[in-house]
């Protein structure tokens, strides 16, 4: 979700929402192939709306996801956003850059983006709940079990770890960045330093305001910070997914921006120590929290290479 922290307020980097999208009754993955959704294109065979699908979870939450890219691809990518984020805000370059080689499932987590109402809540296990939602997206979309690659950023990185650990039958590989397997007081203090959304950069906050409005944005962000503090104080050792990381069996690519002001460097180092599955690590010396946006072409090529290389024996 975050691109940078400057002073007492964070600067958020998100693409603007494309506006109201209509749900289509038919499952039109074929019609959604080879579209550059976010730039003008002489060959536009379908609109983004035709790729939108939704369902209700067993507990009544609305989940919207987009099924796009190469419909006959052997493998699928599911994109899991970070805090407050949704498909188009968090993953525009990946939906464009990876869709020619993979089928893409881009989800709006419950309470974010188009997956409303109901509004977002944050129980202590909300990331574990989100991992179950992501698994349901994969199953509803009919993606082949064992052929699903998870890309997760920030909160979505932790969700990806949980998903891959709980559903090894679904997940083939995991790509993660900007995550943290547990919470420290240092983390919570960073979040509180940027608690006032009215102090966020106008250019960066605008996409959130268009989707949530000022009051709901502030409420959601405050609720998220409170949830982080609750995990820090109420869950032993502030744990999010350390045991899940130990259980990973799929090849994993961990990336990190060395100048990430939102995730201290001890968090990726902890993941490197916890993960015993085949692990590759790539750092971006000048990268901040949003390496997949700031270095989109390089990032996508690294991910593509990782996903297409032979599985380790």
C-alpha cells in the first residue's frame, strides 16, 4: 500500500480507480485476453467490466475479482493487495505486464475496492480470513489446483504465506514483498506516525478518496492501525504467520526494498531464516515499499523468470 514514509505522514502510491464497474453474468476470461486495461489501445477486444466477477462468502461477505490475461495459460497468478488496497490500485503494472503469459486473478479483498458492502472489519485473524477468501477466489474461478502462483504485497505478502502454507494443494509458487511475519512496537509506531489521513499527500490520497471518501478512509485506516496494535499486544509475540512460514513447501521468491520506510529490514531477514522451502531473495538497493510499482518492468521480469523456471528437484 505504501510507497514511502516522509516525516510524520506516509505517502501512498495508488493508481486511480477506473470508476463504477458492472458485474457480468457470464464468465468471460476469453474475452478479457490481450487487453492493455490502463492505457489507450488500438486493439481493445473487451472492456475491464467484462472481466469482473463476484460471489458471497459463507459468512456473507462480497468478494469481487477480475479474471483476465491468457485464458489458456497453464498457470494462474492470483494478486493479493495490501492494506486498504484493491486490484487496480495495487497491481496495474502486473495486470498489464504479466497477462500475456499467465491467467490473472486480481481480487479486491473484502471491504476494499469493489468488495463492499459490508465495510471492512479487522478481527485478530483478518489476514488468515483473507487467505481463505483468496483460496475461494481460486476455486470459484476454476483455476487448476497446483498451478496457482501467489503474488502478495505488504499485508498481502503475509496472506500469501498463510495461503501457501494452508493450501499446498493449490499453490505452486509464492512471490512476496513488503510483509512482516510478526509485529513489534517499532512497526506500530511507524503506523501511528502516519495516522492522520488528512496529512497524506493529496496526489497520493486521491484514489482512496474517490473509492472510500474522507470519513471512511480515516475510519478504515484507524481501524487497521488499531488492529495492528491489538495483534502486537494480544497475540503472543505479535505473531502473524511465523509458523506458516516454517511450513512453506513451495518455491518462494522474497523481494525487498532496502529503503522501505514501512517495513524494517529485520522483517525480510526473519522470513529468510524461517523459510526452509526453496527460497530466492532479491533486494532493490534504492527501493522503498512499492518496488513493484517503482521498478515495474524489472520487477515483472524477475517474477516472470522465477515463475517460468523449472521447479527445483
